[in-house]
C-alpha cells in the first residue's frame, strides 16, 4: 500500500504508471487490430455456394433445381454467405422449391420444403407432361404393367372414305414412361409424354381406341409398322421365327 502511495506521490512514479498504461493500451490496440484484420480476411475469403441460373418457380422439384441447367456453383466472399446456404446438389433430393427463386440468388435451406408424397413433378421436365388414359386388362395390360415400364401406343380409328368407313390401326407413340398403374382390372394409366403426343393421345382417347404395348426392359429396337387396315392384313405374309 505504501509502495503504491509512494509511486503516485512522485513525478517519476507517475511517469512510470503512465508509461505502463500507454504500453498496455498499445498492446490492447495491437491485439484488436490483429483480430479485426483476421475477421476481414475471413469474411472476404471465397466460399462456394449453389446459385440459381434462371427463374426457379415455386414447386419445382429439387432434383431439377440441382441440374446444371438451373443452378451453378458460385464463389462469393464468406461474409456474404446467407444462413443455410446450400453447397451440395445432393441435398436437394426429395425437396421442392417453397417460393420463386430468381436468377443469381443463393440457394438456401429456407427456400425448400419436403416434396409431397407420390408427387409426379420430379419426373417431368421441359415439354413433358403427365396424362391419364382409361384402359382395361385387354387394351392396356392392366395388372401386368407397373410404374417405370415403357409402352408403345397404337390407336384404332374409323377412317372416312368414299363409300363408307374403314377401320385402321396406327402406331401413335413409342417409349412412353408409365408413371402410375392400377393393380388390376379397369382403371387409369398415368403416362409421361411430350406435350404434342399428349394432345394426340387425348384426341385418340375421345375418338378411337387405344392399345398399349409393353416394350422390352432393355435392348428394345425401334419399330415402324405401316398403317394396318384390311388390305394390309390380307397382303401380309406369315412371319417366320
């Protein structure tokens, strides 16, 4: 206690205390500036993040968003990284966009929600559409066709000609994916088809008869049968194996 009083009671002691305080302040300042510079360096360090390439509409499946057609990996300063920002494309599996996401926007966990169960959206891209067609076990192999199978579609219609009508069968579409199929009996097949083909199928469903033919699981070859009518049937030669 006496030492402290003596230290402050003399000019020399006051100078020593002042110098010590100045040194301590300088040390604190140096430590602060070092920490500040490090924080600046850390916030400016580049990090990777997924960024939208174009408008991603609400409800878009995560698998589609994850494609390189709709998102890209960008590099931004760490300080500009949004909370929950996504860097792994695989993390989008099973999700759908919860809101519209605009071009250049970072993709974050808050932008996505779990996809509804049994959603077809993840299986549709570009010009592809899902269409329901009513069929039965005879025309549509119902009970034998499952989701994931591929079908060719034939249409049977009556062709108006001079002197009457002539029934014909024509190949309408090939290699259509079955999205959903009933277990057995009469019911609906849900098919994936290009928009134009979907319109043709809709017209044929209302004005003719559709036949669904199962394709091989692998090694399928293209077919191009002619329009089948009575004359074609009568002119056909027996097929030898």
